[in-house]
C-alpha cells in the first residue's frame, strides 16, 4: 500500500511514519516543507531520530504543480493530510497565513486525488477546535451542528472539512476527517502547554494560567493517535464517501491538574500567574467516542498521569541531552 504522509516531519507525522514503517505493509512517501511555526532544526532532529531510514521530500504543498507531479509519480492508495500551520492562539495574529496555508494544502491534495486515476482515500487531520465555544458541558458528537469558529485556525479546519464534503459528494472522493483532541507525548510541540510548563518550571519561571488553570482538556497521547490513523488506513471497511470522527481521550483534566502532574514528576514547586480566560478557547471540550469505537474499534487508552510522566522524563533525560 503506497501512503502519502503530508506534514511528515511534524509531531504527529513523524510518530506516524515510524509506526507505518514498523511493518512491511506500507510504502511511505514523506513530505514536509519544515515551515518555521516552530524550530525547523528541531523538526529535522525529531524526524531523523524517529525515522532514520526515511527520506523527507521537501516540498511546499501549497504549490499546485508540485502536488500534481507528486500524485503523478506515485500512485497513492492513501493520502494522509497532517500538514498545516497549527495553533489556535497565533492564528488570531496571522489570518492570511493560516487560511492560505491550511486551505491550499488541503485543496491541492484533494484536487490531485480527484485528477489521479487511483483515487486515493483521504485521511485528514481536523481538530476539536471546530466545536467552538458552544455548551461546554455536553460531550461533542460528530453529527452536532457546529457553532461559529472562534479562531482562524478553527475556521481553516472547518473549511477543509467542508471542502472534503463537496469533493465526496461531487466526485466520490472518500475522506475520513479526524477531529483530534489535544495531542501530547515525547517529541511533542514546543508551543503547547505541557511543553512550555515543563520548560518554565525547569527555568524557575512563572506559568501563565488562563482562567486560573480552570480550563479542561482531554489530553490524548500521540501513540493513541497514530494507532488510530493506522487502523483507518489499513481498514478495508467500506465507508460512506465522507465521515468525520472524533479521536480523543474521554476523560478530561484541568490545566491545574496538568501543572501538578508535571511539578510532581520534576519535584518542583511551580510559580503561577492567573490570567483572564481567553475568548478563543473553550472552558472544556470532551469527545463522544462511540463512532470511532463502532466503525474502527478505536479507543484511546493511555493514562494521562503515566503519559505526562513519560513526557517529562523524555524532556529531562533525552531531549535535554540532544539539544
Ligand atoms: N497536536 C495537536 O494537539 C493537534 C490537535 C488537533 C489537530 N491537530 C492537527 O494535526 C495535524 C498535525 O499536527 P502536529 O501537532 O503534528 O503539528 P506540526 O506543526 O508538528 O506538524 C505539521 C507539519 O506540517 C508541515 N507543513 C506546514 N505547512 C506545510 C506546507 N505548506 N507544505 C508542506 N508541509 C507543511 C509543518 O512543517 C509541520 O512539520 C495538523 O493539521 C494539526 O492542525 C493537531
């Protein structure tokens, strides 16, 4: 099976490539342009460490010709689109960049899928942020009406989902959109809270806690995410042309709990600073996971406390040594 992993040098992408290469089932074509949302040299280090025998094709996927040539040269069976500029907060300051990059990558990949004879199946990384601010007490189910997006990042993901629906209806392009919930783990993203809190605690700096840390998230370990993507890629289950599926842990934890777990692992008493709640981030967001379980037997399992401890150990021992 020939698989394109777009955004292969990213956090999820590099773990996914490693997982796909663990058996002989897949021929993996890895593409990434090492965009500088966070350190490109860290991305290289991570990819080389996790996938020492795989080459990354350094292409900008917003370039239509490059993407079409890629699909012409390799007859992909599955196209996994993880490539995007991530991050809710910085999208407020850079709307053009988010819309240009995230929409054009997705449109180019799906359009090339349409033009290609093989009609690769698409798997696309959407986000829990598409659920917006709406009623934080209820579990989020895939078929619920979405409220207005509260960031350009969320808007870009919602728009990509809509592009996929149009292509599925008009051209029979089969797409599974995966709404990921706060992914964490070793070799993670330096812009995310679990990383920056660990870094700040080790430097004895203050941690900024929005809404006093009373924000709740379903932290999902990257190993659970890549197992889910792999199951879907391998599945011969016939799906409707378009499916959207939540992939997240169903137990939510507050940011204060996150701080406590990191502090416990580091044996440090953290300094914190309370900031007001941000309008672009919901208080709590919990996935309904019935659909993932029913369709693909997907059920994220990795325990939050063990996962955070594993991340902190990785950061202190392995990462600090490498940098
Ligand atoms: N990590 C999370 O918590 C989370 C949650 C929800 C959704 N997602 C989505 O999952 C996907 C992967 O997330 P991640 O955490 O691994 O992010 P990441 O930033 O680590 O990975 C994205 C990769 O895409 C690449 N990329 C960006 N623009 C590109 C372009 N024009 N051409 C080629 N490559 C390009 C980047 O260089 C990067 O390596 C993203 O689409 C993200 O929006 C992530």
